C-alpha cells in the first residue's frame, strides 16, 4: 500500500465501532490520512452480512463505510484481549466506540476510571443512542428509533400521508458527522492544553439538531410543524413540478429569482400579482401559486427547462435517479465516484488544495490484519498463535461464509 499522506497523516485511531455512525466517521478520518485499526468482536461487524448485494463475500453496506482501515478480530471481554487494546492505545490519538453504555466500564476499560489517567492525551469518543443517563439513557439506539423519538419522522412525508422515515439514515450519518467535527475540535484543543478528553454523541441529539427550520419555526410561532412534502415551510416556490420528460425541482430563494423565473417561463406578469410579489406573500398564497406553476411546467421538456432556468440564475434541476447521478459528467468532474480495482465507492467531498484525501486501502475482510497489527505491537508469532488458540484473537474469515 502507498505511504499514508493527507491532512491527518500520523493521527492514530483505534476504532471499536460497528454498524454506521462510528464507521462512517472513522472512514472520513481515514480518507484524510489517519491510520486506523478497526477492532471487531469475534463475530465481526454486523453490517458485513447486511445484504444482498455482496461483493467478494462482504455486504455492500459494509463496503460503503469501511475503506482505509485495517481489521483485527479481538475479544475485549477477555483480559488478554484488553491487554492487546492497552498496547494499541500506547501511541493512539483517538479511541472511538459505540458499545452499549457501561460495557467498557464493565470490562475495566472505562474512560474516567482507567483510560483518562493511563493515557492523558487520548481523545475518547463514544457514540450512543440516547446518552448515558436521563429518561432514555442507556437504551439501544437505532437510526429509525432516533428519527421517531426526535420528531424527525413527524415532519417528513406528505401532508396526506403519515410520518415517514427519512430514506437515508440521517440520525446515524448526522451523529457520525458531529463526532467527526467534535474529534477535530478536541484534537485542536489538545495542541494547546496537552490533554485529551471524552466526547459523547447521541443519535437522539444529532437527529434533534437537524430539525431546522421546523424547530426554529416552532420556537418562534408555537405552531405544531406540519409535513410539507417536497415544499419548504419558509420558502415558496420550493417544490417539484412535472414536465413531459421528468420532474424538476424549483428552489426560488428570493424575489429577484422569482421574477426572472416568470420571465424565462413566458409568464412575466405572474411576478406582478400582489399575492406573489414577495416570498412572504407567496408562502401565504402557495395554494394559489402552485397550480399556476404546474401549468407552466406541464408542457415543457424538463431537462431543457431546468438547464435554461439554471443558466439564467434560477436554482432549478432535473430530479435524477442514482444510476443517472453516478454517470453524470459533473459527478465525474467532482471525483465523487472512486473506482480502484474491484472497489467502487463514494468519493471524498472535502477538496483540499495541498493535502487531498484519497483511498489508501479497500475495506478490509474480517480480521485480515491480525498478524500485521500485532507484530507491529511487538507480539511474537508464538504469542499471536497463543491468542488465536485461546479464542481471544479471531481467525480471519469472510463474514458471509
């Protein structure tokens, strides 16, 4: 493998996370050069079997969030496994985990009781469902449950339908992103203080923090937020419209854009109607405006109309499906699909001028790097074989086998 580079070259991560929030956070660290060892339980990360589809024995779900990592299989409930972890932490910058609250403490690996004193520069990040305490503290957390309890489902969907889960796992992915920036802030602060610290990120908190602008509207008005489908509660027009070829999404953010849109669509007088003269008026009178816009778009070619409006400075785009987006020339230009060997994955969204992120290694098979990692920690071949015989170090295998 190529030598590590990137903005986080030399930043060492011990990754005890499974499923989504933690692994997605850690993959982003690895994309920018962090050195990562993914420590999996003897059964492996659950998502290795979350398929079909599979590629080379691994579920696509797992492959999408676990590149740029090495994997070992280790039983941390055993003293010998804890000894391996302690040795890994000797020069680690970050320990990130998403065990059920109290698990590490039960094993004698808690941050406050053990790790803080033993590794004073270590940053510890724990991702939980609902935090360690409080009414919901300590219960298992899953994305959909966090979406339901945080109110996210209540504002997603159409007015006619019921509450709907956001298709992407936004609570998990949001928690992963929040953990990512929190870790970087802790690392920055450590440069000044010389001290590490513990970070907790809960899926519940992450989902709640993503409710803008519905939650802000509620704080100001006191009105219960309603589902608005593809519309926006504060902006109008902001919706999908049918054409002869495809749906298009029109996102008019100001009055100048609205006037320009009306002119481009051959209906300039619409902008002079006092009901639609300002965004506030359009929002109040959206039921009157929407049918008029439906009629404007109904007979048009969607791709042509969207391109024409966008060129004129009106935010508008054709509603594309995932295969079309993957093949779109702008996706290629932005390098948002990575293809190396048999691996195909999502590209790196943050573009650095001097230290760009990149793929250093494909997602690992389970326990693929047992010997490599332990040899790097100073274990002899005989010691490694002993750990395998004792069941502390899980032998490499394909998760789908």
